[in-house]
């Protein structure tokens, strides 16, 4: 339950590779980011407990704070709250607007009242630390770094990244998928699904029109990388000298076994998420139209029906059952779900006793 609930945007393997960069500034920023992220893991358990006890319904009201380069959040100053108009700082406005889009997405599409469905406040902290190459959700608030300006840009610039992080909050308040091994990779994948649905919904793009990239905006223009991940083609988001090749698999045959440790990305949660990511992409394009309609509904209902230890196979089977319940046994939607999971090497098991 207490394993690594700090959910970071930048996969640790990218930061680790940056430690080998020839550029000293890049090495320093990556190291500082890795160290401060590790320190946060110690703080969060206590903070989460206190914050949980104080949480009160608030209709998802937004507050954005400016850390002014500090890493100690209590020193941050409130710069924009729900009823305020735009302020001078573009980062604060982007975080505020991003929260607004995501809150409206969950309300309009899934009739969900904020992260916890009880109107949880949306709190954002911008300009955290100096050249901090990450953004994270700690169970209570979303914190953004400015990036080092060399490899990474300001993390408020990416709506799907913000939605990815808030998606971790939704998972935490529903299935509570444990953040390691397959349940952790599923947790990561569900956040990418939320991230891409919110982006497509905001742009009013169909599944065919979308780029299916996660974090296309986080790298500076000088960096040879499309994004952090590609849901359409896992393993192809980047391939460069600076941080290597995208390690995501797109099929169970290429599932990556890694140690269940911080260094092993908790069994490769940011790596093996490529497999369920690809399944969702195939379902969305197989059904056609908007990803947040039937595909999103099937995934969301399956998330709510999952538990903390749900594995890939369990989730695949649940989506198949939910598609049948929502759209009919043998419907196009259910058929698309079946074909998608088969294509990534996880054929659904259609045991009647699990249905309904
Ligand atoms: Zn994540």
C-alpha cells in the first residue's frame, strides 16, 4: 500500500541516462531531480495521512501556488484561485486551465466530481525547485518543475501530462492498483489513457485523427524525441544518443522483466505499460469515433471494477465483460475489445462465471 505513491512524469530510466550526458548542466539537473524525487518518497506517507484527514468536499475548486524555486511547498504563495482571472505568470495560468479542462472532462464524460468523486480540491504548485525535470502528483497536489530548459521544458505545457498525473489520483480513489509489476504498469497505462482522452477531447479529435503521444511538449525543440511515450506504437517515441531508445514493448512476448525496486522502475511500470496502452489504442481505432465515448466508458467501468492486485489478464477479461454489459454480447464494441487484447498477446478468457 505504501510503495512509491509519488507518481512522476519523467520515467527514471531517462533521468538515469542523462547522468551520462557530455553536457555538465544536463547531468547536474538530472542528478538534482533524481535526488529530490527520492527524498519526496520519505515525506509523502505522513503528508498523505494528514491531508486525507483534512480533505473536505470543495467541488474541485482550483488553487495554484508559486514555489519561486523552493522545494518546500509550505513556503509557496497562492497566486490564482478559482474565482480569479488570468495572472501574469503563464505557468500558473496553464496549470489552472489544465485543471479546469480535466475537471470538466470527468464531470461531462464520466459524471465524476473531481478526482475522488467527492469534489476534491485541485491544488497545483508551479516553479518547484531549480531546473527540476519532473512533475508529480503526491496524492494531494500536483507539483510542476520548470525543466532544465536544455532537455526538458516547463511541465505545465502538456495537458496530457497533467491529466496523466490527475489520472493517478482517480486510480488511487477507485481500484487503488498497487504501483509495482503488472498492477503498476496497468496503473501507469490507465493514466496514459486518461491523458490521451483528455487531450483528444480538448482538441475534439477522433481516435483516427489523434497523435496518441504522451508528453509531446515536455522536451525542448532541440531534443530529438517525439514524446515520452507513444500509445499507437510503443517503443518508438524516441531514439537518440542522449537517453537511448524508447524501451516500451507493444506485445506480451516482449514483456520486460525488471527488479521490483526503485532502480528497476518497480518492475518496469513505465515500460510494460506499453502493452495495455497499445490495447486501448487498438480498441479506440477499432470501434472508431471518439476514444472517450465507448472505449473510455469500457475502460472507466473496468477500472472501477478492478482491485489493487488486478493483473493484465484480469483487466483484459473485465473490459470484455464490461463491453458486453454496456453494448451487448457480440456487439462491435465487444468484438473490438477481444481483437485488441489478442493482438497484444493477452487473449481474453470468456469464463461465464466471471460475467455480470
Ligand atoms: Zn505516471
